């Protein structure tokens, strides 16, 4: 059960009648309403041990749905941890001036792409200078659009290995106007050790949106109260918003369709396989062979009555027609 998802389902009917929602926000609400309900289709199971019958409904797998994404987050985390190199890592956060927040909200499909390109290009430009590193970096960036109180606050977290791939003549990877660096394009850099804890931190933003169930203190049809950590004092505080304002803040972080929250640059890019292999060979990265033992049965095949993994499908349940 998800407190946040149940609250969104209750608010969805009235919100969908409003005319100020973007198409991707409407699709998100429709998906959350149908998630793990008869409308999404599923299967009818029978237990081979006790004979009991049960229904299992499909998940929506929308990245704004609080019920979904747990399995994908765990898989992504495991993959990224396995790819970490035996070098020190750095955690780099890039933000934009508050005066640009309106433009980002109006055209996220354009500004997010430009932000990724400019931020990654700037980091690569500095690293390519001989007096700094004189090499090409491998960057993993994760877009985050919300602040601690769900306000619109676009920023990108990068995890950067402390080293690069040198070339005979290092080249600049992006051309950024000089004036852009005098208007509050703040960059925060801190050491991140082996990088594993940063990967686990960023994983929370890969398959989920701005807030999780753990932060919800109270939610009813009139208001929502949630906890957050004050960035200046580190003190845990609570914020109360009316239902309409909370829903507005939540939905503003639904990304346009087709836009990737995670992106790779330099020799970490999927098309740079040979350059990445060269880096790993130079560092003599240890190859980890995973045990190929049979995985445990999926949780949804456990009978809720006798608690045995003995469920088998007896009927396929077709989903209802999805709304446009």
C-alpha cells in the first residue's frame, strides 16, 4: 500500500477536469489511477497447495507512480555499482539561476536538454585544460527537478571519477559563452570516496519522482503535511500544503514523454564502449563474475493464504481501454 498513491487516486477525478494540466501530467494521473487495479488487466491465480484463487493486477510502470519502480531502482543500482572504477569519485551538482525557473517550467523538453549539454560540456571543458587534468571525463548525470518542499528547482547531479582518458591533443567538448559563467550557474563539488554511496543516493531519483511515502506525515482531501530537511540548518521540519497546491507541485515534476532523467557523457556514453574498455584495462579493473544460480520466485507468485510459492495462472484478465 502507498499513502501517496492512494491520495493521488482520490484527487485525480477533480484534477482531470481542470484545463491547466499538461498532456504528460494527465497521462501520469490516468496511469496512477489504473495501477494494480482491474482496469490495468492481470491474471487470476490458483494455489497448487491450498487451492485458493487470487487476482494479480498489472503495474503501470509510470515513473511518477509511487507504487512502481522499486525493482528497476534496485537493478539500476546494482549495475552502476558494478561499473564503478577503482579510483576516487566526486559528486558534482549543477544548478541554474532562479530567474530561469520560469523558462524551464514553460519548455522543459527544450531546457532540460540544453542544461544537460551545457553542464556536461562545461565540466568537460575545464577537465580538458592541461593545467587541470588535460583529459576527457566519463560522466553520469541525473536530473532532479524538485527542492525539499517540492518547489520547482531544476538541478543535475553528476558522479565523476577522479581521472580521465588523455589524448595526444585534448579538445574542447562544448562551446559555452564566457558570459554564461557570471550569472549564478552554481556548481558544488565534494569528494565521494568509491562512489558507491552516491550511486545509491541518485538511484532514488531514477525511477521515482519528487517525494516518497516515508516523508508523508498526513494526507487528507484538504491538505498534505510532509517532512523535509532544511538545507541551511540541517534540521528536520514539516511543511503543510493545501491539496490543490501539493498536487500542482507534485505534477510539475512529471517529465515530458521521451525525456531521459539519466544520461551518460564522455567515455561512459553507451557508444564509447572501446574508450571505456581502454580505461578499465589501464586501471586493471577486476572482473566480477556473478553467481548464475536460479533467482528466487517472484513475490507475486506467493500464495497470500498459505505463503507458498505455488500460484499458477488459470485466466488472463484483459485491461480496460486506456483513456486518450
